[in-house]
C-alpha cells in the first residue's frame, strides 16, 4: 500500500512539474499551480507576491474562495536572482479549519521541490511588469524566428509548441502527456521540425535556437 502511494505521488510530481514548466512563460502559471495543489490538499486562498528590493510588492496571483479571514496559513519564500523574494501563501478560512501536520509537511515538501520553477516564473514576471510590455511565449518566439529566416520553412503553431517544450527539457513522452497527444505523434512533429529548421539532432536544435532561451 505504501509503495502504491509513493508511486502515485511520484507520478503526480512528474506530471505537475511538466505542466508547470510548460506554463512558466504564461499568465496561467498561478492557476495551474493552484489546481495541481488543490488535487492534493484543500485550501481556500492562494497568493503569490514578489517583493522587489526597495519597491512596492507585486502581486502575481491572488485567488480566494469564500471569506478572506484565515484561520490558518502556510507561507513559503523563494529568493529570486534579482534580489527580490517570492512569497507563496496558502490559507484556510473557518470552512476548512486548520491544516493538519501531514498537510503542512506535504505543502512544505512540494514547495521546496517546485522552488526552482517558482523562481523562474518570478524572475520572468518581474521584467514584464517593470516594462509593461508583453513578452512573447517561447513557442511564439520560435515560430517568429522560423518565419523570419528565408532559408527555413515556417513552423506551424503546434510544431513551434513542441519545439519550445523540447528546448525546455521535455522528452517526447513528456510532450505527449502535457499536450494530450500520442508519443508517436510527437516524434512525427519532431522529424518535421528538424527538417524545416535544417538540423539533424537535438543538440543542433539547441545550437540554432539557444539564443531564444536567454532573450
């Protein structure tokens, strides 16, 4: 029974990490994180706030159900690369009462595992908020690049999406799980992508598009 529970948690963490990684450059990151956590533990509000040094706090995500008055809360802090801090806070109102010790430990463990993703999302959101200019998703940047190169054939929206996920570290299996398509379909997309971008290996794909990862 314990092994089954451990395997179930491992599968959940694997899928949750893939979903979060795929949404780091989207406004949906907070919503995806909330739904993933709610599948494992109940809470009535969730808030993600960034505290830049010497500036006003920036709320990245704020959701609540029912009364705002919390009877218990759990907060986790991550240090961003620019000296700012990201605060993730889950709370419960009187409808759900307090978190149990097991639930608090679960949230702490998951927050620690997801900390690198929270940091990436926080770092990504800060310059966007500072400039007030929307930044293209990685998939959109990939598609724009393919269309701007006369020697290359433009990628379709789906092909650009698959390419972006591969650049983020997804395997064909992971891409299929996130997008809800068969692994064989992903492999077909990858063959077409390589042909259109005139590369023969994943290493060559990274070499051609690596500049988009730091843009």
